[in-house]
C-alpha cells in the first residue's frame, strides 16, 4: 500500500461511547485504542486535564473493509466543537517522502491554512494538519507500521 485516506472523527468527550455504539451496531472491531493517560506515558511533558485521563487520544476501528479513526477532541485545540469541525481526512503512508511531498504541495496553495506544521511528534517522524481552501481538515501522517502490515 502506498497510502490511504481514513475518516477521522472527533467525538467531543464521547469517544468510548461511540466505540461501543459502532461496535454494537456496525460490527466494528476496535483494533487500536490509546487513552490520554497512555499518551502521557509516551510524552511526560503532555498536560492532561483532570478527568480526561481516560479520554480516547487515538483509536482505529475496522468497519468492514474500511477504517474509522476516532478521538475525543477536535484537531484545532482552540476551536469550539461544532458538528462540522469534528471530521477530518487522515492521509497516512509508510512512505515519508510521499507525506512530505503532499504537505509541500498543499501548503504551496496560499489558501491552505497550516494548523500544525509537518514535523516529528511522539507517534510519528512526520505529522501535520492543514485546513484546505474548502474548510476540510487534512492530517498527514508518516506511519512506517503500514509497510509492516500493522494498520494502526
């Protein structure tokens, strides 16, 4: 696989409930779940608000042959949650050059807003978020595990 595009949902604090719902009603299989508490173990500098330790930081559900990624919070931390800003496209690839090339191409358009510049984070050597000219948030992620057949 060269790359894939996955729907990413932000659930406004109802991530666990949504996972249960999709599992029960859509036959989804939760293949990966990381809580904010788990992320803090990876990055001790991460601040987790009291009461949000068990919030879903990232998850992957398989629904038939498709995937849904799901977390609690929106991709833009200072934006208030609204139906409409709770969805994004997550483009991930085991080819770091492809992710860098897509990011470069997207950001050459002056109408594209950079939310998180492409760079290393605790879970990826290259991760960034942009908002395209049509208001769609796009996450770009280098994930070497895709080459190994691990779909998280």
